C-alpha cells in the first residue's frame, strides 16, 4: 500500500471516530470537501501543511496521527 493510501485511510478512521462528515472536516481544516475526499481515497498527494490542518481539526497531534501501525515500516510501496 502506498503512503497516500495509508494517510487517506488514517484520516478517514480518525474522522469517523469523531463522527465528522467530510464536509465538517473540510470546514474545520479550511480545505475543500472534494480535496478531503480525494485524499481519503488515496488519489491526492497531501502536503505536510495540510496534514497538520487536518490533524488539528480532528483534535490530534501529528505524533498521534502517525502513531499507527500503518506507518511502522519504512516502505511506501510506491
């Protein structure tokens, strides 16, 4: 699995845990809903700046965002 897919899955997991819609997350992170959707689907390469916006909107630190088994290995699978 490539890193874009891993990040998208992680965002979706955290968003669903917070019972947020993509629209709610987009509004809170000051991003477009279609951008959030494409990131969650692994279709878009999200910048670290936008990862920080998303993690803040989800109420988690960057450390908490990446503290997940999906990011344990160094291989991105590109």
